[in-house]
């Protein structure tokens, strides 16, 4: 699990390659049923950090979309 988390964090350094991150997250989710309690607690802590990184990556990759409606004004002429 630790190796998978390490790889996931490495993949998260590039916000423009979400496919690889998704694949690694899916593999990590498959491992959850076999994890021990200690591993699950560690995973919970790490996932909180990963969530923050994902939110940052989303803002980097797609943040411009949030500003788009403010920059574009639609006018309707009748």
C-alpha cells in the first residue's frame, strides 16, 4: 500500500495526466478489503492529503473555466 501511495503522489505532480492517477486510485481501492486496521487508518490520513492535491490539480487544469462566465458577456439583441 505504501508503494502505491508513493506512486500516486508522484503521479499527482502532473495535473494534466488524470488517467494515470485514476488507474492508480482504482488499484488502491481494490486493495482496501485486504488491509489491516492500521493500514486503513494510515490510508485515511493519506487520502485527506491526496484530496487536497486533487483539488489543487483541478484548479490548475480547469480553473480557467470558473472565470470564463465572468469574462464572456452574452448580449441578446432583439
